[in-house]
């Protein structure tokens, strides 16, 4: 609290003090401090005067670095005043040099420096993660930000009535809408709902290894508090009492945050998660911190390896615990995060739907991050019809501690006018064939896919188009060969990287590894706020990218981002649907493999097919499935969710989604296993299984 109070008062004075010199002699450092003390004493009545004075004195007078910075500001300003009074007007060039960035930082630069020092002083976590609150992604240069917004409580949702309920186990596979109805009508207690999911979460943890930090004691106490509120007529909205989990890089209270690595087993962040805080404000209750692939990579973490409850694969990563637990319904939903593949990979591995939000929708505050430029905080859950509820109550709006945060206007996806939409769906034909070299089944057509995402795609795409016909959604079906003609050709742009031209402006292929921009997220530019500066392997990726290359890269990202987000394609189509799970929509020449991580499109992964394939493993519990990716422009979340719900609720598709994890097979296959479960996959053989 003291940090926020002092920061709120400090920055306006610093900004004003560092602005271009005006008439008169600036005050001394001590005078500036006294003015700030007085402002503290009069502006924040909820904090005692003694507390205000102590905090301001400690930060401003007691910190040599900050005092030195303020003194430097004063001296530069006084120096400018002396310069103006002692040098003739014709000394223009010298005067301009004195006004250069190196000589006299502008107000924003000075404010940022002071803020960084204050943040580092009162927030040690910031030194290792996100220490700055300005815009690092360049998206603001690419697209017009929303000019209107609303609050979560401004959005109304229609909850079902007469929900069938007889026993706690009924709750596991209910939608959040149905649970919310039971809570609102007081058919069940908050304590019962929370306890039911805590019990399920703990029951399967030893088998699937998705939980790293239980929050059960606090959750049970919070549930009792919520029941008391309900008894007094205080209803916080449809997320009240809904349990959820968080990826293990969020700080909720005083628990440990390990980032999936045993070396951080007793680590705590001093900044609390803004996303968690927002959900909890509306009554949602965190019950566990879910495993994270070690330091944001894969499904292996400091406590083993997380496995998909469908026994088809590991759980993907790095939001590995979130994906597994949400697929099992150990949680109604789980907060996840993506830098490059960390939401899409668990969605594919666990056959659980997920969403990567648009630019700025969810604040990064209090979530120790890998790359401020490309991180997105999203979620996983089973039912698309619940996506609107989750998104509405986890969006954070403008957060002063995250300069990338954006307030926007959201609506209940159920109220989107489906007949106004025009969707592009990528189709194709082919056969599901066995690849003897890879020992796996694969789709032999020219369709982008990941894992089995294109499995049975001709049949599945036909059902999706039937669903659109029934709902009145307009669509066009195109093959991969037809897609390039729908987009502008960015490859002819003079700035597009040419692997054969070693002298081109964007010849950074060798410095970032993996071909033209292939591993761009791991270069110094993308990880300027990261603990992994220079990439995971210093020998393989660039360290200290030259400033000229850095600026060229930033310019290129901004340039192609504007072209992509303003491509005529988007004036014709509201969204594109395809089977691939990559970062980019198909068909256009992307600047990088993770290009859309920079431009921050809205991206939703929708499971539309599940089928048991017990022949894959002697345990007999394997399930395979399929899912599609919906991509739209930033802040079009409601459109994505409306399309996804239309797909999942179409009766023939809904009938294909009734398969659930085989709980007996999970316990039989993984009981008593080591936490790494490699031995389970030793007997996982696709060649034993005919085309199902």
C-alpha cells in the first residue's frame, strides 16, 4: 500500500520536474521532497500522517540512488537556466546538443527511471521479471486501441433455470453457468462446491502430477465467508464461489511460486497477481497452483512430468498442469499463459479448449513472466459456452502497473448477432495413414495440423459448416492452396527478410537462430525483461543484439504488424478457422513463426471431436480427438466465443464430445508410478492401432 501511495504521488512531480525548462529557477531536491510530503499528508486520508512521512522519507531522502537522480535533475535544469542566460542566441547547435537525450532525458524517461528504482526498492521480484510498466510490444503502433470500454458488472449473463442436481458428483461435469445457477438459487452451498473440486483435484494429483501448491485451506475458509455473504443477500455475480487454478507463476497470497523449477521451491513474489485479484473480487476462489513446465518449457517440472488424463501424451507445456486439470475437470477452469505455444500445446495434448486473449486484455502484474513482449495470460476449460463468463471477470482493464493493459468493451457471446458474421474455414481432404518411420498416425493431405488436430477433418469440417448453416453464420470454405490469394503478399515488401540476401536490412537469421526469425522470441530484443537474457542456450542464440539490429527488428515488427492487422482480408472475414495449432493463422507470409504473439490477435482453441482408441496402450484408456483454431482481430473475443459455442453446441458435434477421461484406466496405468512416467510411454505404440 505504501509503495502504491508514494508512487502515485511521486511520478506526477517527477514528470513535471523533468519537463522542458520553463521560466524561473527550479526548486532544490529538498524542496521537492517537502512538497511531496505535504501532498502525501493531504491526499491519502486512509494512511496515517506518520506512515506517509516515514515512507516518503525512506524512499526519497533515505535512498542514495533516488536522491542522486533527483539532484541530477535539478542540476540539469539549473544548468539549462544558466545556459540560457549566459550564451548568445546564435549558439543553436550547441543548445540542441545540450537538449539531446543523453544530456537531458524527457519527462517520461525520468519518470520511468524513478519508477524502476522505486519498484526495485519495494518489489524485489521486479528485478527478475517485469520491472517496467510501459508498452513493450509495439502493438500501439500497429492498430487503433479501443475507444470505449465497460466494466465486468456492466455485462449481464443469462443463467439456466431448473438445473438438475442430486449429488455432489453431478457438479464435476456441469458448465460454470449451471454451477452459478445453483449457487445463485442457493440449491448448493459455496462450501459444497469448493470441497467437491478440492477432493477431485487431490484424488488424481498423484496420478497426473498437475498440482504443485494446494490452496485448499484458504479456499475452504473463503467458501464459508461467501456462504455468509449469500445468507445476507450479498451476491457478487455468476463467478461467485467458482473454484479455479492458476499456473505456477502467479502470486495469490503468501504461498510459494516456483516457476516449475525445484530451485525456486521456496520462492515468493512480493507483487500479487492482478488477474487472480480481479477474479477473486467477483467471488471466484483459487484452490491450487498448477504445475508449470520448468522455467516455462514443456511438461517436465521440478516434481515430475504432468500427463494428459486422456492417456494419449504428456500434458504439453508450459501450462501443463492447467491443461491436464481442466481436461479432467479437477477444476472448472484454470488460468494459463502463453509466450509461444504454452496454451495451444496443452489444449492439443489434453483435448481441452483454451483461449489466448488479445493485446492488453489481461494484466501481467504479479505473474513472473518470461517475455513481457509476447506473454499472454489466458485460460483452459472444457465448455466454450463458459468462455464469456471467464473472460468477462478476469479481464483487468487499464492497470497502472502494466503499460500493455487495455480496457475494452465486452459482451455476452450468447448475444452476438450470428447472422452478421462471415467466417473463412480452411478445408481439405485426405487419409489418416500410419507413418512407419515416426511410429504414428498422420494426415496425408496438405492441411496444417499439430498432433491429431486434423484427424477426421473432412468429416469434422462438414459438421462445422452444417452448424453454421443451422445458426445462420455465413462462411466460405477454402483450401490451403487458395488461401494466399486472400491476403496481401508481404513477401514482396522490401523489408521482408530474404534468407538469400546477406546484406538485407533484416538479415538477423544467424543472430536469432533457426532460419529467418525462427527463434525470434529468444533473442535479446524479446527477452529484455527476462531472467533468460540471451535465450535458453547462450551458445545457440544471440546475446546483446546490436542496437542497430534491435531497432531494425522493432521497426519491422511494427511495420508488418500494421500491414497484417489492416489487411483487406479482415474487412471481408470476421474470423478464420483451421486445424493447425501454430501461433499464426494460415495463408499469409508471416514475418516469424511467432508473429501473431507480437500482434496479439484473439485466438481460441475449440475441441470438436473425442473418441476412445484403447488399442494405443495396454491400459486401454487412450482417447484421441480433434480441435480447431479460431483467429480474429484483437478485442473480438466475443465473436470467437460465439463461433466456438455454435460449433460445440451443434447436436451431432456435441454427441462427439461426450467421451470423458477413463478414471479407472488412469489409476491402473499411473498408480505407483514415478513422477516422470516415461515407463508409461515406453509401451505406447501407435502401430498396434488400426485407423479408428
